């Protein structure tokens, strides 16, 4: 099912802007607060906060982040989940979102309804309010939804990408690769895990893996250091193995380069008690795998046998 | 000058994503704070605030909000100013923005540089920080920039679209119509005026005129009431008269329907001292025209000679 229709009566153009906005509020249901705290005024109003605030923005575009095989409800959920994953990576809690839609005149109202129901269900689950937005006409065949998410810190600190030191340990949650086979919209953002990790003093940096480990790790790597990864320790998603059978690449290639994993990449201080940290994790999240996949080393002092990341590429947004 | 190039070496694709992000930070200059308060982490961090917060989102799309005749710097400024106008309409002060870009592979880097310089100059003037964003690939020929702006209240209240009563007076700043001839990107958002108006107890509601007075006034009109406008009191921009000479419509038609005026529409309480309010305005903003254009009346008790708004249409976003 794609977002467009050849039947004019089913299109957003036939529907009209004002009616569409009224319906969007209805589709969003309880996640759409009353004006001025929600849709309906020049700005949405958010009450004051004593916490550090977090802001992130990520879109979904037709042909880029989803295709005809992804159900519209899953597209709506994915739009929010992509942003939730960023808030999780700072150890935050999501609060409110605005959504700017760029719609082709032939966008199908029925598709848009399911999209919003998926968005609303995900927002309800994570206690996010959809407080505002915009609708703009786009060229035929184009669908883009641009969400900006606001969150707050859950404790005394937010975890940044930080500054790793030699010997610091690199962990990753879950498993990696092959997201194209469904994980890219079926994932669960690691919010509970991120908030817990932000409270552990052992954790010195964190980010979410969205463009593939090989590329994203660069953002955590200070000048002069390099990640020394243990190839055999990298958790490979079953779907990555399935992809590998088709592409004739090594499964590890998919695990490092595919992107859209939405797992957490965690740096733990080299002097921290590693066993205690891992024990506490297992107690708190018995069903979520946590893998120690390597350490940071000085470039001129790399351990033998460490994986050469330069052989793997992550997802490039402009090709 | 349009946003695209036929020469691959000049395109964002040839440039590459990481280099482009580094350059965007350079183009934004002082308006781009250091990470984690700016670009470079999973989320941008904004310090706590004791004030009511305001959030709004508005994009610029090629072919929709600008064409080849608008200089790229003006496009960048317009993107921010559209959002500033919404913050002004609540009586707020802008603080920080994130920008999601949807770029065709053939987007010209030089055009994008000028766009960002225009955005940065406008952000600097209004003390707005550009704290984050996203870049996604879009189909050929597409350029969209989606900005979400955060602001805070400047005083004890934010001014909403409120609830007008019979007899309440309707004012508008500046003049209306013909924005297509240049005003749509040359306007100055009414931030100082909005903040001042929020402090006047006479003001009971406010919004910005972006889709044309005829359409936008509906948003301020409660059930059972209608605006009773005085046709001769509506301030007509000189450009609206120029448009009228071409379209053979009345200049008033353009003033009421053209949109993109970015003026403030103000409702003043019917029992307020009108002369005192107007005197104070003149003292504070001697160079900005304020026009009393009508009052709200009961639908079954409209004054004779009042303008029939139903004959005029504002801008429809989905045609």
C-alpha cells in the first residue's frame, strides 16, 4: 500500500486543509492535548521545566525510509521511534513532538489516517504528546513527515557522545545488521535502557547506532585513538545472516554497515568495575543482550587481531 | 538562481554528508553553539527554563515558498522569519531552532552556503541559536527545509487565539496584500510588537496573518459571532494595488486573500480604553501603523455596511 491514490475523491486535495487538520486531531486522539498546549494556535505551549531539555529531529520520506511493503501504521510509529532512539541515547525521557507534513496533492487520506493512528499508538505507549505541526503541499509522488521531539533528562545528567580514553570499553545492546528485512521499523527504542545507563557512573558516553556501527563509532572516537573491536564479539542479528546469504558478503559486513539498528552504543570508563556493571545490567535487563565488543586503543598501539573498521562503511545519507 | 546544479562536482552528493555537516556548522558561525548545546550529538541540550515554552514548525519548499527569483540568503532568512512570526504572535521571545533538510542529490553546495548564511544572519539578529538538524536525501528537483523553533514567554502570560466577545475590537499591524511582489520574504517579524502587546491587559487574543486576513480571522471568531469589518479601514499595501491593476480585482481582494502578510491580528477587549491603547501604541511604535479594522458582532445583529468576508478566500495549503 503506498501513500498515493489515483482517485481524486480519496485525496487530501479533495478533503481540504481545514477538514484534514480536524481529522488529524481526531486520529491522534488522547495524544493531542487541547490548545494552547496542542494543535490550534500559532505555537504550542509547553510548561516550564527544571530539567535539562533535549531536542532532536528526524523525518520519514517515502522511498527513503519506507516503501510500499511497510504498513502505514508502522511508518507513523517509525517516525516517532527514530526520534525516541535519539532521546534514549542521551538517557532522556520524551515529552512532546511537532510534525511537519509535506504532502503530494494525491496523498490518500486513508493512508494518512493509518499513518497517524500508528504515530498516536506509539506516542501513547511512550507518553509523548503531539502538540503541533504544519501541512505543506509537495510535488506529486512525494511524502515526507518531519518530526521534532522534545525530551528532558531523567536524572542529574544527560549522557553525551563524550570523550573516550584509551582502554575505555565499548558495549552495544541487542544485535546488529540486516535491518532492511523488517527491523528498521519493528525495533523498540531503548528508552528504559538509556535512562538506566545515564544513572550508572561507569558510563562515560553513549549514542544510538543508526548509520551502522562502522560509521557511528567514528563519532565516539577521539583524535589519536581507534576502536579495537573483537570481530567474534559483535552481536549479529539473524537477519544479517539472511542478507549475507543473498549478497555473498560476510554476515559481519552487514552487522557493521547496514544501519537502522537503533541499538545503544555505550562507552564504559576503563577503570570501572566491568563485572559489576555487567551484573547490574543483567539484573535490570535480563532479556536484553549487552555485548562487550572492544576497547579504545592508541592508533600507534593497536592490539593484534583487532578488526580494521576502515574496511566497512556505514550508511551515507547523500549518495 | 535555483538550488540545483547540472555539474556533479558542485553538488552535495560529490561533497559528501560529513563534510557538508562540517561546512554547515562553519556557515552558521556564532549561531551554532558547541555540542551538546548545538549540532553534534544525538540530541541538542537546552538548559532548564522558568518560563512557558513555545514551539512552532514551518518549512520552506522550492516551488511552494520560493522560486528562482528569490536569492538563497533570503530563502534562509524566510525559513526562520516564518517561525519567528508565530512566536511573535504569542508574545514570545525566540531561543533555539533545529533544521531538517530534504535535499535532492543535485543540490548546489554554493546555493546551500548562501541559504545558511542568510539563515545565520537572521538568527544572529534575533539571538536564535541553531542547535541541531538532519539531512536526508530527497528526489531530484526537491528542496525542503523544515525548521522547528523554540521560544519562551517574555512576561507572565502568552497570548493565545483566545475567545473574542461581542464588541471586541479587531486591529491589524502594517498593511496587507500583494506579498507575492517581494514582501513574502522581505518582511520583518513583529517580535517587539508582539512582546509589548502581551504586556497590555487590553489585548485578549492575537495571531499572525499568514494565510490572508479573510481566512485567518476565522480562527479568532467564536461560534455565533462574525467579524464586522469596515472595508475602508483595512490597510492596503501598495503592492496589493499593483497586483490589482494586473488581475483587475479590487485592491481589497488582494489585501484580504493574498496571505504571507506576517502582520499581527490583535483583539482588544470591548470594555478597554481604546484611545489609551492606541496612544500607547503610537508612543511605543511611532513608525508601525496600527489599524482598527472592525469589531466582533453577533451573527444575527450585524451592523449594516459591514464587509462580507465570505466573498474573500485566504490561501489554501492543499489545492
